[in-house]
C-alpha cells in the first residue's frame, strides 16, 4: 500500500483534475489560465505520490518507469495546451506509453487475457484507428499517428494481459481519451465543450488507474 503522503498527493491530484474539468467545461480566457496550471499539475502530483513511496514489493524498475510516464505526460500536457504543439505532444505521450508498456510487461499475465487484449486492439485498429490514420493524411501526420496507435494499443494489450481491473480500465480509458482527441483534431469538432471534457476526464481517470495498478 502507498504511504500516507502518497495518498495525500493522489487526493490533491484528484482535486486538481476536478478543477481542470470545470475550467475546460467553462471555457473563456480566465478558465484557460486555470487550465494551464491545473492540467499539468495532475501528473506532477501523481508523480510526487509515486516518488513518496510505492507500495510494498513494487520493483524499483516499475516505479522508475511510472515516473518516466508521468513526467513525459506532464511535458505532453504543457505542449498540447492551446495553441498546441501537436508533434511535440505526440512524442511526449509516445514515450509515456512506451514506459507504461515496459512496466506492464514486467508483471505476470494470463494467456486468455492477452488474447482478449489483442482482439480488442485489433477491433480498435481496423475501425477508429484506421479512420484516424486516413484523416491524419491531410495534415501529413499519417505515419506518426499510425506509430502512436501501434504503441498505445500495445500498451493496452500489455495491461489487459495482467487481468487486473485497474490496469485494464486505465489502459483502455487512455485509448479512448486519445481517440477522442485525435478525432477532434483530424476530423473536426475538437473545440466542442463536450468533446474537450470527454478527453480530459478519461485521460485523468486513466492516469490515476494506471498509477494505482502499477505501484499502489
């Protein structure tokens, strides 16, 4: 289990996430200023919680990988804040997903869950994933988006393979968040309030669940 200080940091991260959701929903100049602070504060506080002390028996290698994932997510959050630097944000989150992937690969798993993860990933790839790659061609981003899709789905398969509910939910919520973000970016509607709130809520829930699954 996490020490008390770690749970305090996680509670503060949840509070920052709620503030960010409210700012995204509200919109406007003042809300954007709040979002610039609250959004990167969430992974920063989660990283602080992990650094304060992982659960007993958690290997140091996994702790280090989770910290890498959270720090690069923080960088990605900053880069994607309006006006947004899409390529930089894509690279930052690609590194985060690779770190989570390697972390989950170190955990024991079950063949049945691995097969379920592969089937789910294939379904996403040939439906939403394919549509996003096609849409990204117009922006000259088809190859980076395809590479990103492969990595995040591989991470989701690795998490599903463990059979742990928090890991499975966290990984697929991350896939959902990025799919919503990609859909809004390349197919339009990304500035709609409901779309932006959907992206950020699923993203923060994913990060929290992945942290709990790996180091709590």
